[in-house]
């Protein structure tokens, strides 16, 4: 387990600001943060929210390491387990499983922070449904809805809420609630990934319209997934590594991860070093970042910053064959206490099974019934095809057919009018085999 050090705790306003802003991509209204730090009459209050949908993965190390910085800077940090948001996001999490997933997320996040030995005594967990159903919250939500257009609500959620051709109204409510949470959690700043920027902008613009103060917004970068293109996501198993995956699975995923030689952009393995492994190494090296890469037939390389590492990778001094094994071992070292905590916790193992039940086995395909035609035994007398107990068509020696169903046999349903299809039961036979995509 990596060890923390008191040397990482900040005392002066400038030291605290440096910790809060380190490894961030963008900050909106940083003057709000600076003013509170300089007054120094109370801790800065920050919240980070996560919708309890898919299983937390190693990409969660990025916000957790930033939360570790906030705590070291003396901030009060609230983690919102957003169960209502999870339900609103196009039913990603069935309502029956949301409560179980809240427990699972709390256990994962706690173990993740403990894996880097972060003091979580000033960390507070809040469940969204504990206050978001209150009369006061619902009144404020309705008031906010009168000040935000459908267009702006849709735009705000476009990078966060699952997009579908005909979006449900819940996708518009989602960003309004995330905006309102800043007021009801009584924070000075909201923290999240850069993909949240449009919602953060909505909050800055809309909260003052209903008499609430605007907040600062701190954004961390998103790390690429392990496969080419896209971010590390719970919805793509090959793009991410779950916190409790066995070591052999971790090794296999990293071995086949997208990591082309002399390519830095979009390289998920190198990005993981930059945003997770180097920052995490400070907790075991007295505040100094260090990442070691053993190399075959060459001296071991040791890096303290990502700039030199990227230069070596571009120059092919550092190869994928050396980088991948080093990343694998460093990640397994961090994951080992998390995996151990999972295996030793009956509660965690039980809730994992119930919160994420395995999918049902695929249905076996039914064999299509062979149609033997009119020339085989069992056909209707005189070569007639039976339908509802009545002869429909008669096949003649020259190959043409006669009878009430002759036109259907010749051209199929596509050639029939709507009325003809309905009369012949064509629509009914199709409708019986339709499954709604809900």
C-alpha cells in the first residue's frame, strides 16, 4: 500500500491554491476559490458527484487523486452518490438496483481512497434521494425550470446524458438538478470532468437568476480508454479496467491496449501514467512523483514528470514493450489492497452480485420449419397449400398457381396494399414478433 506523508498537507493560502489547481484542465471563476482561501475564516467546500450506474473503474483514480489534493489543502469535500441522476439518465440504472449500486459505489470509492492512504475523516458521502425529493428542493427545481429553455437544458446535458433520437424529458431535468445541487449542498465549488463543462456553464448562468450565488467549477481532464478512440467508460468493457478485476484480467487488457510506438496523442497507456500513476506515486515517495520503467538490454529509466517521458516515447527511447509491463505492475500494486478488501468483505461481495446481476443466457435460436412444397408427401390434395383449414392455392403442372392466395405467393406481402395485408393477417403476423426497444 502506498503511504501518505504530512509534507503533502498545505498550510498557506498559496500552497492550498497550488494543490487545488494542480493537474486540472480548466477552472471557471477561480477568484471565488482564491477569495475564500485568502480570508481563511473557513474551509473551502467542494462537491463531486457520480451517477451510480456502471461499475467504477480505474478511470476513477483521476478524480479520487484530485479529491486527495482537496483534502490535503484543508477543503471539506462532499461526494454525492447521485442515485436519482442515475435513474434519469435514460434508465441506465433500473430503479430496483439503484439503492444497491449506491452501496457498491460507496465501498469502491472508500477502498480506492484508502489504497492511496488518504485521510477521509473530512470526507462526507451524501445520497441524492436523501434531499432531492424534499418540498424545498422540488420547489427550487420548478423555479429553475422557468428560467432555463429546453434548448439550453438539452445543450447542457449533451456531453453527459446518454443521447437518443427522441430524448425523454428526464434528460432535460438531469442538468437542472446537477445545477441546483450546488445550492442545496451549500458548496463553493463543484468538481468534475471536462465533459461536465456545459452543465457547469449552465449553473454559472442560471443560479443567479433565481437568487442563488454562482460557484467555481474545477475540471479534470478525461483520460483515453485502453482501445483506440473514446474515453475510459463503464459501457465499454475493453476500454477500462474495473477496480476489482483479477490480476490476470488486468494483465490481458493492458497487453492488448492501444499503445502504438512513437505516438503520444490518444495513447491510453501513457495517459494513465500521466494522470494516475505519477500523481499516485507522490503518496509513497514523500510528495515526489516517480515512475520506473525497467528495459531489456538497456538501463532502467526513472521519470519524475510526464514531459520527459513523452519525449523519450516519441524518440522511441521508451517503447511499448517496456512501457506496458511497467504500467501493469504499478497498477496492480495500487489495485492489490482494493481487491483484497473486496475479497475480505462479505457485504461488498454480496452487494456486487445483487447490484450487477449477470445477464440472462441468450435464447437458443428456434429452427426454422422447413416448407416442403406441394410435391412432397403431406401437401394438400391436388397440390393445394393449406391455410386455416382451407385450400388457398393450387399449383398447376406448368408452375403457375391459382386460387385466393395466388397473388400473395407470386409477389409476397411487399406487393400488397395495406388493406390487403391487413385482410390476410400480414400485419398481425409481423406485430407478433416485434420487441419494443425500451
